[in-house]
């Protein structure tokens, strides 16, 4: 593609070089640059892409996008200065890959909890209706017939556009995308045209990044506010809103697109009633208009009823028949690391869940309490370099909702894991916990899981929370392979 065609998407502050260069690829990581590439230098949080311009040129970059002045800029390389390299990357990627979101129906899901499960449920309904579907989620990226491991909930803009293009090329009619608040603030979705925006819920999370709860809310709200911003497809845009959530009602009252509401408590377009939770799953009555549909989910918990209602709202809005919506919901047996039962030959009740927020941990523990005949035991920690405010809150919730808690490491990252545990313990003590009676501290996560398994009796239920599907544990000086499910299976085998 000619450079001048790409640059037509940008507001360029300064340009020097040949505008008619043939650009064969884009990169924001200098290690991925090849001959005749355009390199976008981004001022990141941990490193500055401008430092790697020489390496990008050495690897074959013929044009460089920057957002600040660069001394000794290489000759014979096109120089493009813009106000925001992140925004430029999104627009360039969209153009380079042929505006793929205009060629596929796009469903975005945002909220604090429930995004991944809702994405799996929507995908299942659409597939049951006979459509080929792509999915970008926290667990993995499914691009039609190919599946790749996920590096982040919502990919960087250039990667996102490339994946959408691959979905289009693979013949996908729909793409289901988890939309993180980070991705919205960092403009990874600039130029992406959504047809549907789904809101699950909102609770305390990511304040290390957003600083205030209001900023976090506004980040989520921006997906809905911008739903009709890009209208090349000229399709009717629809927001699916959890009406039981206070922030959901705020969003609903401040947008002008089509709206489908769902809920359990307040009157909604699609509702869940007569909810029953057993060891086998969760049954409920899905009601819409005059219609009542009995649903038997394999997934546990009221929170999964909400996720199912959100998915059913999209299916209903897309005109999918009720029996296919029912079958699509009921065919999802497992969402990896989401209240996943870990089978074992000892008959023990062990679950792994990604719950890493106060609200998420509380909901999962309350769900498991309904099927617990003995003690409810939880192993959990909190991630380093993230929301310190939630640590004592999660400690208090654990001691209130479970019978015994083992506090351990999650992903401590650059922080001292012992200090994180002590900050969690403040909440445990505030909730009335007493050392050795109600809880235990073990810094080594594998040892913590082992100790909890040793305590477990036949009527007890054990929850290993926080990491879910994750396959590594991140420390200050190393990253080790670590998967809660595999550790459990190793110990109880």
C-alpha cells in the first residue's frame, strides 16, 4: 500500500520524505519490522518506542511515525510526526487491513466481570444458528478455524485489525470481542465499527490505571457513547444493558441507540426467573415478551444467569429462534478457569475461578455456599502493581463468606508478595478472622493449594481463586509456568 494512502487517515503535524513509498507492513515493536515496513514509535508506560528507531531502520523500516522530536533522525527514511502515535497506529492498521470491521458483524462486551463467559455463550448461540464466528477473549483468540493464546483481553489496535481481517478472510459472519477499559482509554478500538455493545456489570477494579471510579465508569461508557460514531455499514446499533446494575442504568439513560435490557430484579426486556442452583448447574426460566423458555445451564451461579441473559439478548436481537438460543446456552459446559470443576479420582469438590475482584470473589463464594454441605475453603491472593485498595476488601469478603481462607501469592509482579499478603490480612482481621482458626498465610501458591487440599473432606468445597485459566505466575525477576488446574491434578492424582 502506498504511504500517502495510509497517511490520508492521519492528521500529520510534520512530514519529510517520499509520500509514494510502497509500505508492505506495519509494526509498533521494532523486533517485528521487516523490509519496507512502517514503524510506529509509541511512548509506552514501561519503555519508549522512539528509543528503538535505529533498530527498526536497521531491520528495513522505510517510514517512521513519531509523536515527539527525534534527534539524528535517519536519512532516506520518511519522517511522520503526529500528536498521538497510539491513535495513529489504530487508524493506520484499520486502513492497511482494509477496514475489516465494516465487513463483519461486531459484538463488543464490556464490564468488570462476566465478559469472557458472555463471549463464549454468544459465540455458542451464533454457531448453533449456523454462523461462522470469531472471538477475541481473555482466554484465547479464535479466528474462525484457528485458535491462538491470548496476550491481553483486547489486543493492541494493529493486532486487532489484523485478526479482524483474518476472520473476514476465513468467512466469519460475526466477531465477539471482550472490550477492556484499558483498550478504550488507549484508543485500541479507534475506527472499529461495532454493531452491538453489551454491558455486564461494574464494580471496583483497575483504579491503579483509571485513578477514580468515575474515570473507570466513563471508560466503559465510551463504548456505548461511540456506538453510532462509525456508521459505514449503516446498520442499526444496539446496546444490551444489565438493568439491575446502577451503572447499566446510567449508560441506558445517556445513549440514543437501540436498547435491549436484561435482568433478574428489575423489569427488563429479557428476564431470568425461578433460579435454582445445584451441583449439576443452574436452571432458570428465561422470559421475553409473552414467551417463557426453560434453561438448564451447566454453569453455576446467579452471575452466570446474568451472562446467559446478556447472550440471549444478542441472539434474540439477531432474530435467532428460541430453541437455538436455548441449545446454544446449554451446550457451553465449561469456560476455562471460570468456576471450573476440577475432576479427580478422590471425589473432592474443587473449583478454579478467575475471580480477582471483591465483587467477583463474593459472587463465586456465595454460589459455592449453596452447594456446600461441609466447609467452604478458599485459596486466593491479589496481584502486584494493581489496585491496592481492593486487597483488604477481598480479605474481608473471604473471611465473611468462606469458613477457612488460605492467603497466598497471585502474580506479585514487582511487589513483595509477603507485603501483599499482609495488606489482604488487614481486611481479614477487620472481618473478624483469627490466625490459625479462620485463615492461614502461605506465600508459596503451590504449597497453599497443597495445604488446602490436605484439609479438604468429602463434604467440603474448595475454591482456588484469582488466576483461573492463566498458565504462568509473574514475579519481579522471573516468570514461571503455573496453572492452578494442573497443580491441583498433580497433587490429588
